């Protein structure tokens, strides 16, 4: 398959990363987030499952876009969905496949770019995109998601986000050259930050374009004001305050947040 420059670069990065992640297969898989989803109410990932567990997914055909090592695919399968999942990286998909086999779950995995999916039209009841849209060509991927979804299918996204104004501040010379290098180790720890060359946070304009063709937006929630930006997410105490702040400042949350969780039904 002929890849764009961006896809080739993403593939090279994630292929390399997958080589360092094979220990996942020696660790137990955690089902906490589907068994006790409200436990970490301040966290977007747990909130996503707090919503997913309220749906009846039994027998629903669900797609996980850019599935990585398969965490969401496995969890959706455990919730009873017929899961299809794909990623650009065959190395990641093989880890996901091995995990699913180990957990006794039947999931249909594939390797392909999100911009050119091979699924039939009108095939899925549910589509989940977590931390993937900021790695892809958004218009092409959204076109594909809409094409492969049934009319009224549920679309759920959980993505890194920044208002374009906040993003400008983040990429100002002062932050880029002076503040960020000094904060990097505190935020990400000693390891190399997991950031690819071509990824870019979704802006309010991206969200507007994605949400526009939805028949109904079920919810739109904003997370991570200071957490993950200047405060690491390992401090639950700060994460809770951060989430409460964004709830209190709801009208201006789109300017402040660093992550968005939203869902809607696809109109055809
Ligand atoms: C940050 S990871 C997220 C993985 C998974 N969704 C999760 O949240 O654990 C980004 C993933 O996107 C995949 N990816 C990057 N570009 C892609 C593309 N054009 N099509 C499909 N997958 C892509 C990468 O291989 C990687 O697995």
C-alpha cells in the first residue's frame, strides 16, 4: 500500500515504539475501567467508559479506529460488541491480536490507514476514535468513518485538544524555547515524550467540522486544563481540582482544555 509522507512517518515511529512494548503481553489485562468506570470521574478515559457501559453493546458492530495495542477493542468485546479494529502499524496490531487471543476474545483485526478503510459502506453501529484523529488526515478519515457507519451510528471521540489561541501561546518562542524545555521532565518524567513528528492537537475548528455532520451531539466534555500541560497526570488530587475547575468554568472550557470527549449520532 502506498503511504503518504505523514503515514510513513507515523508507521516508522509506531513500529519502533511497538518493539519496546512487547512486555504488555506478560502483564495482566486490566478490566477496572469497565467494572468501576466512575472511580476516576476526573479522567476522560474513565468518563468515556462510564458512558460506554450505559449502552447496550451486545451484538452491535463496533469499530476501533487506530487501535494501537487493542485496549479499547478488548474492552468493547468484553462489553458484548462484535469488534473490528485496525491500525496502520502491523506491529501494534500483532500485540493487540495476541492480547485478544490470550483473553479469549474474538476480534477482527486489520492493518490499514484510517484515510482509506476497506470496510463496506454502512457497516458499523458504533465507531470509537481515541487518540487517533490527531495523528491522521482528519477530513479524509472523517469521510471514511461516515462512509462505513450506518445511519444513526454512534460516534465517540476522545482526543488531545487545544483551542487555536492556546496553541499559539504554547508554540510562542517563550514557551517553546524557555518554559517547555524546563517543564518537560516534570510533566513527562525521564522517558522520551510520546509525540510524533506530524501529530497536532485538534482545534475548535476541527471539532466544529467533525461535529457538524452529526445528527445529534449527545455530549461534549472538556478535560485537562493544567494537568498534562504543566502538571503531570500522576497527582490525582490536582487532577480532581483541574476537572472541577473546568466544570465550574464550563462557558470558557473550550479555551482552556487540553482534551475533549464527545459523542454524537451520524446523520446520513
Ligand atoms: C497515540 S496511539 C493511540 C492508539 C489507541 N487508539 C489508544 O488510544 O491506545 C496512535 C495510533 O495511531 C496509529 N496511526 C497513526 N496514523 C495512522 C493512520 N493514518 N491510520 C491508522 N492508524 C494510524 C498509530 O500506529 C498508533 O497506534
